[in-house]
C-alpha cells in the first residue's frame, strides 16, 4: 500500500511540475489552477481559481495550455476533468 501512495504522490508531484510551466500565464491574468484529486484510475481532477474560474476563455486555456502541458509531461494521467470549466 505504501508503494501505491508513493506512486500517487510522485504522480501529483509530476502534475504540479507540469502546471508550474503554465502557472505564470494564469497568474498574469489573476488566476490559477489547483489539483483536487488523482483517482485510482489516474483521472486528474482540477479546479480553476481566481479570474480563471469565470473567464469565458477558460475552456481554450484548458485545452491549449493545461491539458497539453499535463499530457506531454505526465502521460500516466488517463483523463483530466476541471470541475468549474466555463
């Protein structure tokens, strides 16, 4: 069980590192994104924060920025859900 937890922690650390590559752009517009959960099936659940949570361009930001960065750097993630995608 500890190996699974360590693996999940490693996966979350990799996702955080991938998000850090795009965070400066989100923060420049007064927003951010945070990890809510990585499920046992490697489904990543995220939440936009600040201006990103209400921005009409958030779906484009997600597809072109967030999803692309995560899929490129963390191929173990099976799918990505943003709970408050506008």
